[in-house]
C-alpha cells in the first residue's frame, strides 16, 4: 500500500523527508507477506535497556527520529503482527541512517477469513461521498496566503472538491464542517480528518524529553462521544459514613484506551473509567465455598500514591461453572449494518468475532441473527448451535450501507428472543455496533426506556462496541447498564477471543443480578474515604434495600474489584475547590473507641430469574493493615494509578506512569494470559505519547 498524500504541500514534504546533515534514523514498516505499509506501528528505540525515543509510523508507514550517534535496540510492534526487536543497530553521525522493517503475522492469534457476499437487505444510502485521485489531492488549495499568490489554489479539480473542500494546516474540511467530522479513506482504510502525530526534528544537540516525544491531540477535539466524569471526592465519614454503589464488570474503557495508545494518542480524559481499568484483569481470588454465587474478600494496605493514606480492596469472585454445565442458551446476534459500519475495523471485525462464538456454540444452544440499517430484518431464524455452517453463511452474507434504525433492530431482536425463550436457560441479545443511531428512536433517554421495558422479560443484553472516529461510548454504556448487561469494546480479534471465548461464562451467563455493595465506615477510625471510579454506578443509601432499584450483573467466573482510598482519623482531608485544585481540612486525632473494626460491608444480589427477591451478605472488616501488598492488589493498584494519571486526576497524589509500571511489574508472576505484560507495554506507550 504505497500512498502519496502530502497534507502540507511540497515545501513541507521536502523539509521533512529530505536528506539532513544531522544524525537521523528513518525507515518504512511494512507487512512482510504483501509489502503494504503499516500505519500507526509503534517504534521504540532503547539503549542499555532504557527507552530513549518513541514514535509511530505515518500514512506511508514511515518513521523518522533524531538521535545521538551510538548503538541502539529497536522494537517495532503492531496489532496482529509478531513484535520485532533488533539489537545493535548502529546510528552514525552525519548520516541519514535507514532501518526498514517487514512485520510477520502473529501466528498465536486465531484468524478467520471473511468472504463478503452481496447484502441480503436493501441498502438505504443516505451519505454523500467524493473520490479524489492523488493528483487531485495534491492540487487542492492549501488555504495559505502564499499559496494563493502563487496560484496553487487554481489548479484543475473535481467540481465537488473545488466548491466544498479545503486543506488547511494538515486537516481536511468539507462543506464547512470541523475536520474531526470528516472521514476520508486511503486504499480502503478510514482515516479521521486529523492526521496522526508526527515527531518534529530538533536542532542537533537539543535534548528531547519523554514528555515532548509525541504531542497528543487535545481531549476536547475527539468526535467520539463520552459522558463527562465528575470524579468522586473524599467524603468525611462523620455524618456520611455510608457508601453505596452498583458493581461494574465491564472492561470496555481499558480496551478502548489501548486502541488510542496503540495508535500513538492519549485517550480522551472522559474515555478513562478507572473501575473498568481495574476490572479488565484476571485476578486470582478464592472461589466461593458456602453455596453463594460469589465470595467476598478484602485487603488493606498503605496507599501507593499517598503514604499517609490507606488503600482498601473489596473483591468479589463469581462461581466458576464448567462450559458443559452451563444452561442452554438462546442468543440473538443483533448487528448494525448501516453505512457507518462499512470500515475494516467495524463490520468485518464483527463478522470475525461472531465466527469465533459460532464455533463455540453447543447443540443445545440456539442463535438467531437480526440486522438493522435503514430498517430492521431477520437474516437467520433461531437455529441450533450445531448447524454451524448455516450460522456462518448468514454471518458472511452481511454487508453495510444506509442509515441506522437501531431502535427498530433492538425491538425485533427482543421479539425474536421472546419467541424462542429458553425456560430455565440463558436468554441474551448480543448487540454489535458503533452506537451511531440516527433513524427512529435515537436519543439516549428513549433508548434507555426501551431497554428497561425489555429487561423485565428476563432477557439480558451484551453490547460489543466497534470502530473509531464516531464511536458512541456514552450511548452503549447506558444501554448495557439498563439492560441487565455488560459492555465490551472490541479493538482487535484477540479481544473478541478474550471476551467471547476465554470469558464465555462471565460475559454471556449471569449468576447474579442487581448486585449492590454498601460500606459503613467507622468514623472513629476513618476521617474520610473516596471510592475510586464507579462514578456512574453510585446509589443512594436507601437504594440498597430497595429491590426495585436496578444494579449490576455478575457472570460465571467474573471478578469484581473496588478500591477505596481511606484517610485515617487525625489526617488532613483534601477538599476540591471550584478550579479543581485541592485544599486541606484538618481533623481531630483518633480517639479511643470500643469498636475496633474498620467498617461493615453488606452486599445484596438476586438470582438471575424473573421475580427473584434479593439476598443479603454481611461481614465486618477489622482495622488491620497488611505490611505487604498481594500480587492481586499490586495489579489493581497499577491499573488504578494508570487510569488516574491518564485522567490527570486531582487525586492521583504521587502516582506517575513510572510508579504504575513498577506496580504492574510486581504482578507478573501469574500472567498466563499475557494481559499483565500488555499493561506494562501500554504504560510505556503512554510514557511515549504523554
């Protein structure tokens, strides 16, 4: 894939790619089997095991870095390809050193070949588009006064381009829209209006600090939709000793942030939900042994980012159930096939993901396939799980185009699930979409009401989010929350393998619903407390005993971890001011108390059936701080501090990417899945792009 795309005109291009007299290393990263350029590949340059520079490849698969003369190790990574590490690379003074790399497919990943057939529902195309050649792109006006004087804006163009399109500062604007609202394609790959970050060269001898390597776009320029998060503050326990919230087992925020970091950008601040960073990982908690659907454990240690505070971990471990012992499933795959899904990381990835799940279905399971674009349609009636070829043929037949009648699709999917309801079994709609609804019922409030009505039938909802650029995270979060369901973000086939296969029971089989946690702190021991994350899951105190109040679902084998930062009695309490800074309020020293306990912990949950009444678990936690941190809590603290730093949280204390990396490395002993090692790599990526 050789691309000729100059966004800043020939003068800037010559300055960037021309031969320099300084010490520079540059190269092209390609796919070994096809020779196509890899856009957004990560290039990390180290010396004596210390990272020196980092960058990502541009639209032509090129990278360019200025270095001091010496010998370096170069690591190049790209999702779906085996990492390539080359040691002993010589960078010579006064030369333009060339280092190209051809990446091999990662044979450890499962791949499914998708053959797209003609769509079996009629396309309703409501979007407009224009195809430009590379010559026409070069001929577009630059918008700069010097270019206009030289007549560069008067070259021959297509009528559409001449009337409606301009390039200014490296961004494409069509019909006056913001550049971030404009999509354009290079060899079939969708690219947002803003080009990827490019590392600029500095004069010889000037050092590049780690904070200057790649400049990420401002958070408020993302065209994607995320709910604003107002972080939990420290709450004084005197008079407000009770904290109540619904559990959250989702990991979508972490997978979505990984997508940003792997493309050389920091995620938008509100895309980072710290509790989903924490709950992405596979903790090793003991299984329940008392017949309950889950076990409860706690751990109390000194807080890693504030040595005067404590860190409390509240851990739930769902009961593991062997796949063969799981009840029969009635699945309805609900697939968005609108025009916005017509991108390589959307519908084709949806098809690959559902293919994996189809291979995992048992004869007693059934699956139907519903699609929606301008209208909704039933592609595959409910079919036994052992008819895999029939199921796969239906998945392969899908094509994208038209507007997005998401509500109509949801209604048809639930109707199909009701008609094939598995009594005593697992009934679930699996929605695959980028969340961009634009026909019929499309506002969040109306969609939530629709989902709330449907969940009363005992049908659960799982939402799998796909794509980038117009990803509607806010809508999918709310729908999954109100649909007794969960939300995952699929950025690559390996994530689909994790969510749908490795965590099959946890994602698709509920063992408890409406799970709520309520903690009452002993104000003689605790001056103040702060729940880390869960901002959109907070409940009023009285909601805990109200069985009509909806809460989170827990699947077979699922783990839930919640962290509290605790200020012991006698310590000062941070108070957030209007501008986000912190002031400190003094408290009285701890006094003697007959109650030596730290807190009382209560949980409510219901069995996953219609009409079930809640059950209560209650336990007392002693004020006993461990001197060492377990591997589980090291991992949770690493994920939490990573999220706090990415969010630029006012409560991150002494947390940095470096300290988060140390905590993550302390949890690597039990890492069969490789997710903990990946966390270490992502923290290093964040160091490069911050």
